[in-house]
């Protein structure tokens, strides 16, 4: 059965990162706490950070994030 379409529109973003950041994402992916690939780790950390900023009131709660 196909997965239902997200109610929240998404947009693909391709950030440019330094080698030091890349190396850290690779190390975290090897540990497996935040995901099994550097991209999954980065996604988790970005969404988590944005959720924290919303919870503390730094960002308005315009959209619900999932992840």
C-alpha cells in the first residue's frame, strides 16, 4: 500500500558543508544514533534544532515538523 502524501509540502535543500562537518556527520552515522547515513543524521539534527527554536519561541510555529 502506498504511503499517504504528506500534508505539509516539502522542498529539497542541498546545503554546502565543510569537510569537518561532513566528517562529524559520517562519525555520527557510523554510531547510528541519529540515522544510518550522513544525510539522515543531518536531517535529524536540522529538524531537531528547528523544533527546539520553535519551542523556545525564537521561531514562530507556522508549520508542524515531523521527523
